[in-house]
C-alpha cells in the first residue's frame, strides 16, 4: 500500500525536481493524447519540442513569445509572494497595449524616435492604472482581488473592442476592426534584420535582475515576502500590509502593461481585437513552474513559448486543433500541483494489514 507521510520540513530537492517531473508526466500524457487523436506521438512531440528551436529564425520567434510571458510572470511573482492573488494580468496587458497604441497613433512621419520611450511608459502607466482599480476595491472595500482582477479582464477586452470597432478604426482598413498600422518611428527597435526579436528581450532580462535584487537584497522586498508568509509577524515588525498590497498590484500591473506595449509596438504593429492572446493567464503557470524565482521563470517562459509555437505548428502540419496549446498548459499546471505534494510529503510503501482469521 502507498501512504503519504508528512516531512518534518519542506524538501529542497523536490522544490527543484517537481517541475521537471511534472514536465515529464506532461510529455507522457501528451503522447497518450496524440495516440488517441490518431497521430504519431514521436512526430507530434518533435513538432512541439524540437521544431521551435530547430533554426535561428524559430529561436527568434521563441524569444518573441517568451518576452511578454516572462515580463508578466515577474510582476505576478511579486503579487504571489506577497499573498496578493492578481489573476487579471491579461486585462492589465490589454489596457497597457491600448494606452500605448493610443500614443503610437499620435505619431507622424516627422516624429522623433524618442516616442518609443513614451509608448513604453504609457503601457506601464496603463497597466498600473488598471491594477490600481483592484487595489482600491481591495483596500477600501475589502473586495476579493481574485474576482475583481478577473472580471476586469473582460471589461478591458470590451474597451479594446469599442476602440477598434469605433473611434480608432482605420477608415482605409476595408472595414476590418483594427487601427491603422503604426508609423515606422514607433516600432520597438529590432535586434537583427529578418527577425522580429526586439529590445524587449533585454528589458525582460533586466527585469529578472531587478526583481532578484528587490526580493533578496532589499528591505522592501523582504517586507513584501514576510507579509505574504506571515501577516501577523509582518504587522509586529511594523511592515504595512496596505503598502504591500499597493506595491504588489502596481508592480504587477506595470509589468503586464509594459508587455502589452512591447507587443503592439513590436510584432503586431497596430491594435486589433486579437491583442488578448492569453499571455496574462499563461504567465500564471510560468510563475509557478519557475517557483516564483526570477531565474526559474526564464526557463519556464521559454518552455511555455514552446507550447505556443508547437501548438501553431501542430495545427498547420498535423491538422490538430489550436486548443491543444491550452491542453498542454493545463496538463503542466495540474501535474505540477500534484508533484508539489512531494515537497511536503514522502511516499511510503507499507504492507497491507493482516486479515484476522475466524
């Protein structure tokens, strides 16, 4: 018989090994799914895990997908470590993209390249403002931040649709719901010709370094984490829970808004109803697979972007539904939650109790 036995303290080994085991189980379950769909599992797994890194161009596309995921996950890590459950990063991403797009639409042919800075700042402020709505309702009325932030995602999407179907709709766009293509001066500088990779990669990596310093080398970061782990101890130490709430949500919203600005002024180049790509929700998985650690989230963001690109390739090459990307994301999350049990418990094999003879 199998029995779960509580560990005296959390296992450091399984805190690292659990995501790896979860990935392996996800691969096995995915192979079974491919067989059930009548596809060669080896070929399907090759499409998911090898094709996205098989050429320089595809590696660039991997970085394009990983950049917004990593930025949003970095902000979410601050929230989750502070015990603030921001589930609405997708809405903050959308509003950041919308406000940044509004600034980009102001540009003309003679506009300075410095407008790129204004676009990025607008995205950050837009995301912070949207997250600030959640902070206000939680701070003043004790509203549940999970529900509030999640519901605001749909409000943000409706605001975006109103603008691209209405005031900002391109009159020369053949009645498609989209803005005009942004001027070239508003485009995020690319790293190399023939690739969509831009300076957002360096911004995301700078965010990794900044978050590491904030969490592990500053008093403010220590206060954020103590407030999440032990609220009573934080109050005794004089740390403000109100300040921690606002800091977590504003940092998270700003990071998501920055990701939105980089997306619309980078790969997309205009506002469309398809700006919400699910990055805000996928970044939740990125944050937890990366153990809420800045370095760990770099690898989990790359893995999640492989799922995105692999799903697109599986759709075009194998005729599989695009929703397969979400299936893989869900499998990874649920297997991670299951494997995390091993951090607090160990598996023991015990003999079955003997049956008394009558």
